[in-house]
C-alpha cells in the first residue's frame, strides 16, 4: 500500500516528490505499516488464545497459519471466532487493496495526460514491478480468504499460503532489481554469451 502511495507521489507530484517523501516521511510511513501489522497480529493472537484446543496438536500447514490453527480448536465459540478472524483478514486485505487500486487510478489518469507514447511507456514502466508483486500477493491471499470452503480447501490453502508468504518476499527483490539498467545489461550479456554459439 505504501509502495502504491510512493508511486502515486512520484508520478502525480514529481516536482514536489523529494519534499513530500522526505526521509522523515518515509520513516513515518514504514512505522505506520509495522504498527498496523503488529496490531492486526496481536488482535488475531488474542482471539486465538481465547479458544479451547483438544485432540490433535498437529498443524496441517507449513507455518503456524491462523486458519490452520483454528481447525484444531473445539467448542461452541469456534465458528464465531473463525468468522471474526476471517472478517479481520478480509477487511485488512480489501482495505489495503482498495487504497492501492485508488492510487493506481490517479497514476493511470496522470499517465494518460502525458502527450508522447514513449513518455507514457517510460512512466508506466516504473510501476510494473510493484504491480507484479501486488497481483501475485493479493491473488493468492484472495484465493485463501475469499474462496468458498470445500473438502480439499485445506490442502490448497496450505499451498497458496506458502506461495504468498514465501514466494512473494523471494520474488520482490528480483522483480525490483530488474528495473536496474546495470543488472539488465549484465543479464543480456550473460544470455548472449551462452546462446550466441548456438545461433551461429
């Protein structure tokens, strides 16, 4: 969400970007992000601690994912707590997604006002890496929290949760590095060095 806001400031307010996104402002945005994640994590943890657990203590997941943990709970309050947890997660998911989409509505409107096609392409290319990460992360997270539950949903949830908790952070540095011209040139040189003998 903060990356979307950063892209919005860079494209819609380029002359005031350094003033609006100073080091102090960036630190404040990161602090808000950490605080929001911590508050949400604490809320979910406190909710889960109020549940009663019986039977198996084996979590059907690669990590201690909250939905997998709820499957082990028993008692009358389990279904209502599950609904609260899903509501909190979906609210956070859709709230952040709404703000990202809103920032990109303003970004696309600003790009369309650029007279040259080359300028439009160059400006939009600054957003491609962020959009890729957003689509991968929110695509898998949405499938976990928004899809209807079926008999095999737990297995697919385990795979998808692993994808968006492991694959997205792994992919982020690679995708954002591809915007670096030196890295692109190094990849091209390496590619041509390996495949030029085959073409000749």
